[in-house]
C-alpha cells in the first residue's frame, strides 16, 4: 500500500497533468482560432509575389548568360546558360506579355528589324533579346562574341525594366486569368510551332515550363475549396499536357494535332470554367478573339466586326443584304459589264482564277491590260488588321472606295454612284431602311464592307476535327495524309510561323491586333529566274525594309484560289511548296538582304510535300 506521502505525491502529479492537459487544450484552441481567423494572403498577392520572384530568377539567369559570354566560355556552357534563361522567361511570359508587351518584345521579340511609327515618323527598329542571341549561339559563332555580349547586356537591361515596372504594377484577378488563357492560346499558335525558338528547337520543353508556371499560379486560388472535381480535372489536364510535351521524340515528330485537340483546348476550356467557378469577371471588351472563347476553334470565337473604324459601322442583316446587292451590281462601276464579282467570284472562293485580274478596259480581250496584282480571296478578309497586298488601308470601307475609284479595277466614282443609287427607287428605299441618312458615300462603302465582313468561314474539316462537338464523325475525320500535313504545317515546314493558327493568315496571335507582311523573294514567273519587279509596300512607304514586302494572306480555301502569290507566279500548290522548301528568293539565289523568310532549305521529302498539299486542300 502507498504511504500517505506517496498518495500526496501521486495526487500532485495527477493534478499537474490535469492542468497541463487543460493548458494544452487552451493552446490548441487558440492556435486553431488563429489559424482559421488569421489574415491570409490573397491569391492575387501570392501571384504577384511569385511573379516578382520569377523575374528575379530570370534576371539572375540573364546575368549568368552575360558573364558566360563576356568570359569566353565554351559553346556548351553558353548554350546551357541560354536555355536556362529561356526557361526562366517562359515562367513569366504570360503576365509580362499582358502587362508589358513592349518590354516583352525587347526580351523575346522576333529577330527581324521592324518599322515603327512615332508621331507620324517611321523609324527602323533593330531587334534585341533572346531570339537574336539564339542566332549567334546555335551554332556558337566566336567571331560574333562582342555582338553577343552587347545583346546579352541589352537583355539584362530589358529584364531590369520588367522588374521595375512590375513591382508596383496593379493587378486584377480578371487580368491574371485572361493572361493564363491567352498564354495557352500563345503556346498552341506560336510556342509549339517553333515561332520563338526557330533554330534551337527548344519549344516543347519551354511550352511544358510555361504550363507548369500557369499551374503554380493557379494553385494560389485554392480552387479545390470551391470545386474539388474541377480542381482535380485541371490538375490532371496540366499533368497530362506536360507529360505529353516531355515524351521522347524530336521537334519535327511531335503530334501537334493531338496536343491541341486533347490538351491545349482542354486546358483553355477548364481555365475558363475555373474563372467562372471562382466568380472572377470575364472581360466584356471588344477584341478580335473573344475574351470568353473557350478555345481558338470555337464557332464565333473571332469577331468580324472588330476591325471597324466606329462601333456604328458594325454589320447588321440589312447592311449585309444591301452590300450583297451592290457587290453584284454594275451600278458602282464605270463599265456596265464590271462588278465586284468580276474579280471575286464565289465559286472560286471570291477570286477569279487569273494570275492578275483583267483591267476594266480589257473585259473582252484577255490578252489586254492587267491590274497590278492577283485578286485575293475575300473569305475572312475581316479578320485582318489591314487590307491589300501592300497593307495600304486599314478598313474594308477604304478598300471598297479604293477599288471602285481605281481606273483599272472598277473605273467608277463614289459621287456618281451616289447619284445613280438615289435615282434607283429600289436602292433608294433599301438605303433608307438601312441607314437613317439614306444614300451617302460612307453608307455605300459600309454596306459593301458589311457584306465582306459576313464572308467569314472557319468551319473546314480541319476545324471540325479539332472541335469536340456533336458533328457527324464522317464530316470531321481527317485522313492520315491530312493529319501529317497539319503537323508538318505547324512544325517542320514552318508554315505556321507566318500563317498563324487557327486563322492561317498573318494576323498575329494571341492579341490579333497586327497583320504582318513578309519579304519572300517571289519570282517573276515559275521559271524562278529573277525576283518579281513589284516592290510591294516599299512603293508606298519608301522604307528599305519594305522592298518586296507583301501581306501574309490566308491559306484557307487555297484549293480554289490558284494561281498563287501576289503576282500569280505559281499555278499549283506543289510549286508553292517547292519555293518555300528551297528557302524563298534568297534560296533561289536572288540578292535580297531584307528577306524575312529564312533562306535555309526545309529539306521536305516528296511524301511530306504531298501531305502538306492534302492538308491545305482540307482547309476548304
């Protein structure tokens, strides 16, 4: 038995344990209350912190690259430092491109000189950044070391500017989600094509790095607290996409069609769902690519009314109907046999099948005078930021007036057309129903432009095969040749680095604000003996870089729009592909120091060329 003293000690121990237990429970309760009620960092604050930290990593990588170049390190060391810098850039690209596009261009813009306008003056701007460094590092050219060191220094400066402007840059959740979805669109349309890594071909691991960065930033929003199934779906979608990008294989072998259909489109759709689940507002502003588009292939994803000079000039059914009547009526022309449809025939995808269209004075004499250039298709003309092969006008209304009053094309007069239309009771009534002020030059031009804006077609078998819809399978299946052609177009053949997916024209994704022109070195004839004498944009601007520069047109409907190029030099798609395969005009031996098309041969096989043609024909 315990003694009295032992019992007293035991009771004291028990009492002490009891009080320690109570104290522990109190501490645990206080800790729990603090944990659940403490001020938590908002997702946006976490995004900003991560973004700034990633810019610091990019700055460190750019500094390491500069030091490696300045100290004359080996090619292996330099290329490794360069690749690390590019990966660091990809982690910040989605927010940098949204908030600071000009600085982003200084960091990772194309390695091509550009012309920029400033207060009405046009200046030639030399390229800087990662793509310029890539040209000197793959392969490494020791003779260019001083220039490369200078380029690396400018890269450091640009990254420094990005840090300074980003530290205090206001952010919103809507902008973050907009940036994430635009990044997915950028990766689909530019990243996997090799657009910004045309020589080193590091696009696939860089795309994986960019997606991993998006996933890391998305995690700050704790989506699982609100919608666990969607959170799991997104995690799985990111993991599957990154795994697919990292599969063994080469850049040329990568199946881009499968990636877009099974991964890219899934990610952009799920990110939109997450934004809605988190009740983060979606932008309602007008853009060519709708801010609410789930994928780049959505019907209605692109707004043909975006490139108008005023909201009041957007299309209406009445304006389209009136414009269509005018399009097929000679009342606008100085020749009763001439209409807009003379050179833009619907059965030929709104072209005319001529190398260069017949001038208005040569309607009955096919050996007579021709206009300067090949008639382009009007399909999807509304999805371009500028019109004509030399980009001389911005709006379709101005294109209409230019053609009507051109002495070789329509040989008409807008004032005379207004008089004639007012004298026609049917047209007068239709104008009165459509426009409050009736027949005017501005309304005439807008009606024709409205009809052309209605000619948007993004529903080929290629589009339907990529969409996840209820369309009949037999109308969406692509042949093996067509699938291979798509992957060649988007990869090895480098077509999509100028004819951007999914519009397949020169309007640059994912902002779709600018339509590009290129210097290809198109020959005068299919004999490939001499460059064509047409100087393109240079005739209008007088700028050296614009010599022989022409707008990048759409390749949709090309099966119906032969002959090809601005001068109709090539009669077949096979000839066109051979021209590109040889490296354009420079590859043919023409002296074109400003050619923007890479002069390197593509080394396409006969089988690959056949597959490319099959794909292009599927774009009808």
